C-alpha cells in the first residue's frame, strides 16, 4: 500500500483532502501540537482494516473541532488496539459484522496484552465513544445496541504516589548551580509549585496574576485549578 504524506501544507485542510492522507499535521485539523513532548502528528499508517481506518479518520476529524490535540492523539492510539485485534483475530471481518460477541472477544484480547489498567479502560471508553459517533453520523452500520458496558471496564488499581526522597532533593539543590541557568529556574519553579513540567514549560509570557491582597499566582492551563500560588523564590526566577 502506498503511504501518502502531507509536506509543507500546514493550513487547515478540507475533509476530502485529509481522508487521502495517512499522516496529519496537527495544524491541518486546526489543533495546537504538543510542543512540550515534541508530538506534532496524527499517524494512521499502521491502522487496519481499511474500512476501520477510514471511519477513524472521520471520527478524529469530527472530534478535532471540539477536542484538544492530546485528546485526539489518545483516541487514535487507543483505537489502534481495536484495529490490531481485528487484524489478528478477524482479518476478513466487515463493518456490518461487528457485534457484542466480537466485543467480548476484544475484552479477552486486551486482558492478555501487557497494558496498564488505565490504557485498557481508555481503549474501551474511546471505542464506545467511537461507536456513538458512528451511529450519530451514520458512518458505519454498527448495531444500535450497546457494545461496551461500564461493567466491562477493568477495575482501577489504587495508585501509590511516587515521592522523591528528601536526600535526592537535597543533592539536587546542592548541585543545582552546575546546571544551565534556565534549567536552574525551571527546577526551582517545579519544586516550589509542585506543578507538572508540561504546565511550567507552556506558561505564557505574562504568566503572573495578582489578587486583591497583593499575592501572586501562576496562570496555569489546568481545568481543575486555574491558578497556583507563586512564592518569592518563584517570582525571582520568572
């Protein structure tokens, strides 16, 4: 199969043109790429069978209108598990043969793979969302009945916070001056605020906000917590 790539075309593309491409640049679907992790593309090249690839492309383009690049990338990555299952277990299956029995086999397939509980859950949740959109937009002749139930999702395992030992923090601070200045500032802000590295690396130029009491806060891009208190050490480094 000939793979089709987009080169030097970063304008938002019409749907018909996107459907011909196997690799989409984030900007071509109106998304901001993940510059922190260096992720700029949505890659469909290894997605099979063809009828499933075509439907996933339509789904991702549809979701890109209201979702972030990270969400669309997650949709694509988790839906690839279902494509892998189809090619390994049912390579000649057609879209109208998808049913609940097939999904039960998919549950078994996922349980045998060395995937985390979260990844398995998201593979099922995203496929359920995909099913809903397929019915809504009439893109595939899948059953109207539920294919994936909430009871199908694996029970989440209790995660244990991974704290950095105090001795490591102490050693890091003792040798901090050996690092480049920008790295010193970055690490200091991370230690003082407890924010994720991605949140700090994507702070806007004017990232400080002052309240009525005169205290400063970092304006972070986080849905649950919009601001993070900025200590004097943080103010010195910004």
